[in-house]
C-alpha cells in the first residue's frame, strides 16, 4: 500500500531555504552566467538563439532542483511509482511550458527585455522534440504532464532518437522527407546520465541450468550499453517534477583499437555504428507495423534497459520481489513495449532465481496494456525465426507463457481446438508469428481501449476470445484526454484570460471542472463579443503563419475549416478535398453576384504521410494541386482558399487549433480509436464536423448534439456496406461524380496521377465508404454554413461547448488509470518551495 506522506512531513528536509531565488536580479544573473559559462557569450554579443538557450538553461536549473526533491521524496516515503512505457513521446517545445508551470513567464520576459529580446522570439528558437508520430505519441506526452501536475509519482520511459519525426517539405505538390536533426543545437531539456547504463544482449545461445527447470544462462558477444537521458516534466503550480527517461546506445567502449592499429579504420568503428543505429531513427509509421528486424532490436533495447532500471530502483528499497506490484505499475502504450513482459520474466527467472509461478504472478500484477487501434495493418507480429535468432531466451519464455496459457484454456473449454488455435499467442502461419497484442493481453491484469466505442469494439473483435476465457472485467475503457496546460493555457492566451476572468483565478488549468461556470456567460453580449474577438485574433495569427510558411494570403474574416492529422485513408482527407472540388465546381457555375453572397471559406490541411504510404502521398499531391488552381482563380478570389501547411508538428498545432471555426474528424465509423485533436479543437472554442466515431461520440454526449455536426453511417452498418461494395460497383451521387469528372478533365493537372485515388473508390471496393458518406457529408457542410451565418448562436455554441469539456482533460484520464489500473495515489511533495 502506498503510504500517505502527511504524517511524516516533519521528517523531511524543508527545501525552502535552498530554492533558487525568483527575483528579477537573481534570474538575470543566472541568464548572464549561462551566457558566459555555458555559451561563451557576453550580453553585448548575443542573438535570439543564445537568448533562448541561456534562459532555458537557467529555467532548467530551477526545474532540476525540484526534480531532485521530487525523486528523493518519493524514494523516502516508498511511494508506488507508475511507469508509462512508450516508443513515442511527441513532446514539442518545453520552454514556454516550463515558464508557465514555474509561474516565471513575466520574470523571464523582463530579463530578456533588458538584454534587448522579446520572449516570443526566444520561444520561437526552440526546436520541437518530435519523438513520435501522431496521437499515440502526443497522448504519452499529455499523460506524463498530467501525472506531474496531479502529483502522481510517474515516469515515462522511451528512446532518445537522434532523428525524430521527419521534416516534411512540399516540392511540386509532393511530400519530400528530410531528416529531423533536432539535436544539432544544444538541448537544454535533457540530462545525459552516463552513470546510469545497462548492458543489453542480442543473439547468442542458451545454456540450461541442470538444477532449475526454468533457469538459463544466455551467452552472447553482442552486448550494447543503453544509457539514460532524463527529460524533466514540469508540473504546473506544484513542486512535483516528473521525468521521461530516454535510452540511447553508448558507443565509446565499442571502438576496436586493435583493428584501428592494424589500419582497418572502418572495422574499428563498425561496432559503434551498429550500436548507434539502434537509436538513430524514429520509425515514421502511424497505425502500421513494418516488421523490420531493426525495429525489433530497437524495441528490445528499450524494454531491457527499462526493466533493468525499474528492478534496480525497486531493489534499493530492500523489499522482497513479491512486493514489486505494490511498488510499481507498468503501462504498455500499445504493443511496441510488449517485450517488457518476457524481459521481466527473464530477469526474475534467470537473474533473480525465482520460480516460474512466482515470476509470472509478479509480472502480470505489474503490467497493464492499452490498445490504440483496430486497423489490421497496425497489429504487431514478429516472425518466430527472427525472434528466435535475435532473442533466443525470450522466444523460449514466450513459448512457455503460451503453453501454460493454452493449458488453462483447455482446462476451461476442453476439446475446443478452434478456440486454442484462434487464441494462441503463436499464429500458425508460415512462418509462425508471435501476436504481440495477445502476448500483451496474456501478460497484463487490465487491458483498455481509448474511447467507449473503441473499448466495445475490441471486446467484440480482437479480444473476443479473451473476454470468454479471462472474463469481461479485465477489459475496460479509459477515454483519452488532453492537457489543459499546453492545449488551452499555453496555446490560447486570449481565451485563457477570459476563462480566468470568469472562474476568478487560474485554478482551472489544474482542475478543468471549474470551466463549467462559463455557461453563465452565454447571454452576456459583451463577453460574447470578446470571445469572438479572441478567436478572430487567433485566426489573424494563423493567417500570418500561413503566409510565412506557404506564401498564401488568407483573410481572417473567412470561415476557417481545418483538418490536421496524419494522412491516412481511414481518416478520409480524400473525402474532404473531393468536397472542396465540388464546392469549387458550384462556385464556378454561379454568377459573380451569386458568388458574392457565398460564405468565404479557408480550407486548411496539414499532416504527414508515412514515407512508404504511396496512396496517402498522392492525396497530399491532390490537395496541393487543387489548392494551386483554386487559389489562383481570380473569379473565386477570397470566396474559397485551400491551404496545405507543410511540416505539421506540435508547435504548428499550437497555432492552428486555437484558430479553427470548424474542424473535421471524419474517419469511417469504427476506424478511429478515439482521436485527441477533436478534444483540443472543442476546448479552444471550435466546432466539430464529424462522423459518429471515436471520442466524437462522447464529446457530443457531453456538450450536447446541437453543438456538433454529425453525419455519415454508423459503426454497426459498416460491415454490411463493405460487404455490398465488394460485389457491387459504388453509385456515386451527383456531387461526388461531379468532383471525379472535374479531376478527370485535367482541371488540376494531369488526371492520370489521381486516377488511382478514384479507382480506390470505384474499383477497389471503396473500403472507407466515401461513396456512402459523401451525400450526408455535403449536407453537413451546408448546415455548418447556415449556422456560422448566425453569429450570436455560433458564439453560444462555442462557449457552451468549452464549458462542458471537463471530461476530456488528461488529468481525469490519469486519475482513472491510477484508481482503476495502477492503484497509485497522488503524493504531493511537501517542504514547500513555491
Ligand atoms: C492512435 C489512434 O489512431 C487515435 O484514434 C487515438 O486517439 C490515439 O492513438 C491515442 O489513443 N493510434 C496510433 O497512433 C497508433 O499508432 C497503434 O496505434
């Protein structure tokens, strides 16, 4: 049981006397000190890059002091720790976030002002930490933020990729990928920890211990050292500072001096290159599994170092290993960290000498698993021969896990061979494959989906047999959430001011239920005007951003219609751009007088396609080709503009999301597990146009269906439509046919480039049901337009929506995980230094 700290308060050191002072003079001294001692600059010889770096290092000093305090405190009281294991953390920038958390933003703005710089420009010098693809990686970042802010003793574990998410350039309308060299300039937000490193083995062979059934010695010459880098996670308005521990390979010891002396320079560094490559790149796949050997080794390096670190920390407590589940909870962010389960078993059996049943009990009580997708192409599977070669011990352990599991199934359902085949962790294909989702499920005490509909779907599909065998209670829902710190307070200062004014203070940032009172303001004309003006200001800011990134001029007075997310067929950016083509066609049919009466609209896209996802890349090309024609059509002018903002990132999202009037979340029903940007858009006063899918459904339930524009078929209808379309040609309605015709008449350049996109609908079975949903999609757009013309009612919708969004704070999500999965409690660090 985690101890409550209160009664021991007096025993702990009071740090208030050692807190680095927060007055202007001390802050200025520390910035100047870092300029000189860290960057060899004087105040008369700096640029905004150094203004940023020196201030960031000075903020970091303050954070690290609290980092130490937090960890020492948690150690002393023996708090139960939560470990969030994720191959992705899409952190974005940290400087502004840290300033707000420490409540030192004004102080640093003044100090920078004194040396001739604007804080905003310094903030703009920071590069995003883009160690993730999309929703899954950003969720991990929001969750560590919430753990820190809600005082949970939580750490993230991940990999420190040298190259993060690729940089997207748009050349001739096509996506071109360039490496993201984010570590080129000093990174103030990480601390190298050469003292914290663990050996990680690959390949080799096993020697069985004749005395013990389940004990082996794993011998191998291929051993790499994984070294820790710590990234502090500022807790807003609390002493607690969380941590993300990222692993990288140490290479110094792999230099072969003998080869070098013999003149074999390449050979001398070969081992270093092999080690380095393990943590060089983030795989840029979102919702797909590549099955590459390098990826498997990456996953294992991560899991092995993390398990060794967690066990080492636990063992310092001196408690018996059977108490590990009382002191540590490990959450698997999808299947990518699943090797943690057999690795924990290996350490407990081979290194600690535990018996199988003891080790298995400890493991399953410690691990829990979150599933983030139902797309079949994302299901991780590893060929048995590959696993056996790279990780022979783990393959053996997985076989045993499966054997004991299947024996228990056989006992409960004797003679059901079909059940055994379908539920087995090993798929009987050629070659055999390890189903990682099944392994994660067998090795965890709880499995959750990320929105109500998604958690239901996984119980009816991939985990159907497991529900039968292991009981329904193991399978629960934890609807996603987003951090109000980054996704309102930081990215939308003007709206945040208004909320603060109504709430009375800024406490809503850590307790989103307080924004409910906004509801009382819907009849306050003056307030509504200021609400509208805040949105307009954000749109002005985005218009500038669009101009500087694309050269396209848009008017903030138009309706901003936004779809930003990874480019994927199931997310249906194609349907959006076909809708734009149809709109363009209609506008061209009108007289000038008629056009003048039309609502002006800017359609904004952003998002990356996986480098190897050809269809998604063609969609980007189509969007850019349509944009080029529409934007240069003088007849159309400002009535319609189409923009593709390149290189979507967390930072770009912070400009885009607060500026949307309407945002599109239009996945085929049943395919988007949750979505999290939908929550961010509504929290920033935008309205959703969406399908009845993922968290859209729960958002609708919370804010009221009058506040959301739903369209399209329902999840339970999808299978029938798909079945029909496998055998019948789709029948596009006139609008969709018109859009196809326009493309095929070369309106947007050579039509044959785009023919495969049309064929996917017309000949490929229309898997994502564009032909089915298009008519209601167009109708929904009309409804949006009519509503936007009623400005007062629109503002009412916007304010009401925001006021009812408390559920979608990641603080709520984390509290549910803590109570229902982790059995962990908040442990606010005492000895106040604030
Ligand atoms: C994503 C889901 O597609 C998205 O709907 C959800 O909001 C997000 O996870 C966070 O839960 N899944 C992935 O990005 C992914 O790669 C394996 O899943």
